[in-house]
């Protein structure tokens, strides 16, 4: 059946060592593309800018304009890919992606620790669940992230978007802030988001797809590309579904989330430095040879290499079809001879020489 044949193809793909190595690289590249947070930045750019202290309408406009950074990066990638090479662009892209993600996380950390300090808090605003920090409200940044709390005059008080619940809480204590505190590092966040998108577009944006179209052997290419593409979309789903959770104060906080992506990108650099070969200017056959290792072509217990078995399987298919056609022809001749008539006479006896009498 179709499913049995598909399972056999999958098994053959994983049994072939060069294809298995290429598949590990292809799927790893696709996972790395997503796990370094690209779609987090693209999907939640406006939210990230609001975290940085920008107003909602400003955040929406900024998210639209900064997306052009990746477009510009992709243009540079197209111009440089055949001059510089895939490996150099991917590794260089990841280096600057790592720096940009760290800088983005650092801008959020500075926004927190340089916001106005909290001297006193209402009971419900005194603390919040936290994983990587104490959870105690120390800064305006901490205060406004607690639902139902706002900041005014070094106090974190109960309130909503319209003001404190108890009007006297902020009497002569300065302006009331509910959604975002003053942030001197908002422009720093914008800079690193643009730098991230530009760096990502140069290498990690399009080249994983290019590399995956080159590294798989022709007889496994369709199935292997399907596996790598599925890995890409699974990574997309995981990152986009978890960002708002891991960036909350209860888990990693906004800066902790971007530093997590930084560590993923840093790991990707160290892994790809050893695992990613340069494929610029090579034929598909030469690229396939890059994933071979000593012993891959040694004959197994049946005395055939993997390539010989594939050739033999194709030959046996052709031979089976030819034998089947010959058998059908013999049955057809035998049927005509058994009926007699002109057809039989014209055919003659296939076992007797025509000159025999």
C-alpha cells in the first residue's frame, strides 16, 4: 500500500548514512532559524515596543517600518551568496543575531533597573510570582506589570487605566502611570530590533532554505525536504506560542526571554562552525560527497553497497516488467493457436523451423 511504501522510503532514508547526516544539518538549520526568535520579533513587534515604553499607536507604526530591516538583509543576501558563500553568510549572520539579541535583552534590563524606585506599595502590589528574580516590587517597571497596579510618586498603588482606586493614594505624589514607565532606553530597543532583522535577513532568513535544496541526494530529496520544512513550522509554532508566557515576569521576564534566544543563537554558531560545509560552486554530486565518511560504502553482509542495492532494485523492477510482458505475449499466441484459423497459420509453430517439412 501507499503507507507501507512511504515507511519503506523513510526507513531507507535514515539507513543511508550520508543522507542521515545531511538531514540532521537541514533540520537543525530550520529549527535554529525559528528558535532564534525571528517570528517572535515579527509577530509581536508592536508588543515588544510597548514593553519598551512606546505608546500603542507608535508601537504599531514602528513595527511596520522596522520589518523593512529584514527585507534589506535579504537583498544583501541575494547579492552576496555566490560571492561570499553560504557558510560565511550563515555564520556571520548568527554572530550579529547573537549580539543583537543580547543587546535587545540588555535594553529591557536597563529599562527596569533605571526606572523610578518604589518606596512603598499597597498589599496587592507588593510582589508578584517570579522565577529568575525575587518578585518584590522594586521599580516602576515592576509595578506596572502587576495587573491592577499603577505607579505614582515612588508608590505602587491599586488602580486601573483611569487612575488609582483610592484617589488620595496619589495626592501630591506626582503623575499616575499605569501601563508603561518612562524609559530612557526605548531607542536602544529599536536599534537592536532593526539590527537583528537586518543581520537575520543576510544569512538566516533565506539561506537555510537554499542549503536544504542542495544537500540532499536526489533519490531522497523530496522526503528529506519535507522533514526539514516540517521542522521549520514546528519551531515556528513553539516559539510563537510560548513567547508571551516566557517573557512574563512570572517566567523569564522580557530580558530573560531574549537572552534565552541569545543562548540558542550562540549554540548554533558553535555547532554550525563544525557541521556546515561550504557548498558554493559545487555540483550536487560533489555536495553529496561532503556528507560521506570512511566506511559508508563498505559492502554489508549481503556483499552489496547501498548504491549497488538501489541499482539492483531498479534492474529487478525492469526485469520483472519485461518477463511479465513476455508471459502475456506467450499466452496470447497460445490462445490464437488453440483457436486455429488464418491467424494461427500465419503465425506458424514457434517451436518448429519454417523450413521443416
